[in-house]
């Protein structure tokens, strides 16, 4: 809860800005690493969730790998100290330039998402005189039961090689002299809180691993992606996801031998709760049907509510439990009707100049900020 201590800390800061609690970040990373290490699991941090330099520095210092979805993310990982042999590169549309960047650094593996991509990586690796490690991303057709914009594992999604093309993919891999198949890659979606989804994924992974091994192809790496959700409704009660329960599902239901490695690509679960967007009330306005709280932060600073209709808990900083409450639509200054953080949000009656915090914004917040309406670049503040 953002009490008067935070009010004093934030009062002199120019808003809007992202506030990062590094103590919570460290505690979250330690919990994830402890649960993974006891099962000999490997974690690659998904940079797309948050690539703030200081956040990355803390994550890298814990010994995590990096999961990248662009050439610039690969380069950024190298620049901040991630070991190249712990970097994976995923994405359905890797450009030649991006592939060459990853080849130059001899990364751990490309997560390949189409047959044509296999052929392109093979050609570019041959030109560079190297052999590229690849994991074949298979679309497992598992429903994550989340928002359709963040579901990635169904046949209708653009991600991964469909089951119908696996025979052809296997043949192409055998024919390519400059790629080395080291593993299989799966990812079914994001913000998953039902552990049964991951159990269903394990069943599919077992089927496809066995399919390859029955045909004489040994699979060293089983990469099951990420997707573990966080509690947006109750960030104070559940600041750290239940990593024990998450990893236990895979430990129990994933079939593998002692030589096979299990890899994860976690983003949101590691950084979401440590970040909040702090804003200031510019105006209050009462209409015929609703009361508006107009902030100096908008969809340019936090896109998720406009893009996904995502829920974020909204609080007035330093509010007193005795304060009278009122329902507001909390909106930003951007010239778009979709620039709204929440409707019917019950808050203490607020006035111009009050500070408001939007919680659980450490993932897909700062990284999705834009300069639309020629907005200023977002600032950030850290506490340890």
C-alpha cells in the first residue's frame, strides 16, 4: 500500500514516472531461482517485459539467462553482461540483420518458428562459417484461457510450426549442414494462473519429444516458455508468484532423463509487481453520468488497459481509510477515447495535485511507452 511514506518520497518528483521497488525485485528473483535450482531448471528472463538498464543489471547479477525477440534485445543482453551461451532468440519475423547479430555472438539457440526460417538461418550461418543451434518451436494447440491477444499456443495463432509440418521440418533440419537441432520450444500464452494449463502443455511436450526421439533425433533441451501470471487484483497480498507450484507441475508431469535440460522464459512473473506508474491528478470533472479523474499519465505511459482492456489496481497515494469514496473513470490526457485506465474505480475523493499510483506495471509498461501526441519520454525512480 502506498502510504504517507511514499507520499513524502514522491511529492517532489515530476510526474508521470515509473517507480521500481528493487527490494521486491530481488526477493522475487531469489524466490524464482531457489525454486528452479532445486529442480535443476534453467530460467531465461524475457526482455520484452522490461528492459530498463537497472532492472536488467539486477537480473543478470543473479545468473539468469536472457530470452530475446529482436536483434536489439540480443545486443542489449550482451551489452549488460548476459552470457551469450545463455541467450535465446525467438520471434516469427527475424530479419537477416537480426539473425546475423545473433550468429556473431554465438548465442545459445534460435527458437525457430517456421520451415523457411530454418532454411534462412542455415544459409546465413553458412555465409558466416558457423553452425547455429536451434530449438524448433512447435505450436501445441493448448488453450491458455487468457485474453485472445496474449494467447500464442493455438492452431489459429501465428507462432510456431504447426503439427502438420513437423515431418517436413524434420527433413529440412536433416538436410541443413549449418544448423544443429538441440531442442524443442513451446509457449502457450501469457498471464496464466491455472496450473492445469501447464499440465496440459506437459502432455503435449511429452508427445512431441517422443515423436522426435522415435525417429532417432535426441532432444537435449526442452524449452517450455513462460506465461506464469501475477495477481493484478491483490498486489500487496500476493507480491511474489508461487514459483514452487509452477515449477512443481513441470517437475511432476514433464518426462525427461537426467541428461535433458528444462528451460523457462519468464518475464512478467519476475518484474510486474516491482513496478508502478505514479501520476498526478490534473483535473476532476463531473459529467451527467460519471465522474472523471484526469491524470497526467496516459496510454502513452501504460498501454495495457487500452490495448488489452487490462486491469490494474489504482490507488491514491497517502489516502486515509476514513476518506469518503467516490466512483471515477480514471483517464489520461491523450486525444483518444480509449485512453482510460479504469471505469467505476472506487477511490477517496480526489483533487487537483493528488498523487495516484497504478500498480503491477513493471511488465509491459515502460517498454510499451510511446511519444504519441509528442509526449515526453517516461522517467523512472528506484528505491532499494
